[in-house]
């Protein structure tokens, strides 16, 4: 396992990555011309569905902050249910 240290928005994170994942991350960074920390943060945001919240915040709408949060939570729970059902299907 490789060790990867990143600084994202002031928070330092150290994590152990499978060597195959570490190499793929490094190659993706080289291919895209982006820092590894940026690719890692983007992947985590997508996996944690924070990208949905970010996109809702970027759109200029008439939604209140409370309504936008409610929609984001609904989307998050829906995505988690979908992922959980997919896991059950593969196990079964």
C-alpha cells in the first residue's frame, strides 16, 4: 500500500491507498495536468454526493436555503438507496 498526503483547503489528510489506486491517481493527475489532491477531492465530492449540493448552490434560483438543502438531501438519500440496492443485487 502506498501512502498519500494531501492538503485540501487547509486540512491535511494522510491516507493509505492500494498501490494500484495510487498509480492510477498519479497517472490521472499527469494526464489531466491537475494536482493529485484536486482529483482526489473531486472524486470524494462525487462519491459523497457533495457535488449535488455544490451544483444547487451555483444555480441562481428562487429556492430558499432550506428548500435547496431539502432537495439536496432527497437526492442524496435517493442515490444512497440506489447504490444500496445495486450492492444487494450483486451479492444476491
